[in-house]
C-alpha cells in the first residue's frame, strides 16, 4: 500500500491530461490528484494506473477511464456536504473521488465478489462511504432519498424510473444510456414531475446488470 513520489508525479501528469481534455472543475482535479489509483488495481498493472484508459478488474468489470470518472463527477455538479447515490461501486475509485470532495456517498454494487473486496479495501485508504450496499442498482436506495445527485457507472439500456424519483428538485442524474455505445445523459429534476435532459457525447461502459437472483 505504498504511494511514492513517482506515483504522485504520474498523477500530476494525469491531471494535466484531463485538463487538456476539457475537465475544468478544480475539486474534481484535486481529488484525482490526491487518490492513489494504482492501489485500486492489481499490483502487476500499476504502470497502467495513471494512463487515461479503462482497465479490467475482478468479476469481468473495469475501473473506468480517469477522464470518464472526472467527466461524470463534473456533470453531477455537487459540492461538499451534498448527498450522492452511486450505482456500481466497482473498484471504489469513483466512490473515493466523491468522498475526497467531501460528499456523502451511498453506493450500490451488484457483483458480490467486488462488493466484498471494495468494502474491505476503501477503509484501508481512509475512505468511508455512508453506506455500501450489495443489491440491485436499478431500484436505487429509496430509504435514503432524496439525493443531490445520482451517478450510474455502467451502461444502462434504459433510464430506471426509481433513480429519477429519488432525486431532489435541482438534483442531477448522470447516466450513460445505450446498448453497445452509450450517450452520457444528464437529467436535472426541475419540479415534482419535470426533468430537463442534456446529452454529452458517446462513451463505452460495461453493462448495468439487473438483479438476476
């Protein structure tokens, strides 16, 4: 669990890459600069940790490309003290970015193997989500709603209605929608019944799994 000067230097370069690709939110960039992403990956792959690419992790999932994590977090437009529901904990890297920004995080993971691993791992780095849940992300977490933001870190073939319903008025749902290629879509809740929709280009994600149990 070492974080060396070399790692820190690589992170600084990654932050410069993200700035060059258009990420402007300083809190997001500071969080990425602070988090030892190499510790979220298998030790044999640490040289890939600060390249702006997605990388395979356990259970046929991936740790998202840093640009994707930064972009989704920027689109959430949340600030310290806000409450966010994350669908798809995965490696916990996106969770850590939100926690580093001072956000209260509730996170749901569908893969039991990943859920157990990440639940043990995050506290070792000092990252403590409010709740980490093994369950069906399509249903959200109504008992803790409403949320300032909901972020979905896997490709959804359609937009789950419960996630829309669990947003505060003014809150945003950031979700990649589509089958093979996803369109990054942001829904902002403008009233009890109304949402504004904006699209932010194509991305590629692993699929969001529904509860098959």
